[in-house]
C-alpha cells in the first residue's frame, strides 16, 4: 500500500485545515487507517484512527471535539478535518494504513502543519 498525504500548511491559531491521504496498491487489504503526528523533539503520537468498513473512530484526548477523521472508500482516501487549531498541534502529520491479514503497516511521507499564534 502506498500513501500520499496533502493539505498541510501554515494557519493561525483558531483556524482550520483538512488533510487528505490517498491510498493506492493493495487497498483491499487495509483494516484500519489513521493519522499520527510528530512534533520536533517528541515521539510520534496517535491522533485518530478509523476502521475500514464500519467507520469506527478513535481520537487522542488532545484532539477530541476539534478533529474529525473520515474516509471515502470509493476514492481510497482518508481525511482529517482539523478545527480550532492550537499552536501545540504544530507537527508533521503522517498517514498510516494497517493490514491485519498481511501483517503490515504502511506510512506516508508526512505533511507539515504549522499553527501560528
């Protein structure tokens, strides 16, 4: 599975951005997709995940109520709508796709999100 993120950029605090993750390859094998982020000097952390069929979602406490994860299976694309952005949301955001059957996990190249005060 190949993943390509887009939609990052510079935004003022309180603003919004929408990230996209386009998947290609063996997309039929994907069970769970998610967004992770890594700020400078920090470990990569989970932001949100979504299952393939039922659309069950899970969010980090720090983004609950502000971020929304969704996916369009017909377009093999996952989204992250980010509202009420804070400076602490500044990070490189990575898309992940996990296949239980193949026992593999794929990562995108990352997209930078910078929130200014």
